[in-house]
């Protein structure tokens, strides 16, 4: 993960969810969170699942 703290990144995303509103923003953040989800140990993935679910739902309902 080359110095990236996935949990710090997830916390940053969670704190800024209200500002992630455009399709491009949602897709970018979703791609990043899904990547981190895949590289962390399975027992640590639960917090990521919630954010992924929120972002996917937001993407489905996004108009722009």
C-alpha cells in the first residue's frame, strides 16, 4: 500500500461524504475505496463496506 493508511483515507472519505456529490467525484472515490477494500485483510473490511454501499447508492441516484 506504499505508505497509504487505508483507515485514515476511509475516515477522510466518511468525513467528507456530504461534499462528494457529482458523478465524477463519486466514481473516483468509489474506485479508490473499492481498491483499498481489496488489499486490506478481510477481518478489517467491514467499515469499508458501509462507505461502498453509500457511494454505490449515491451513484445510482446521481443526475450529474
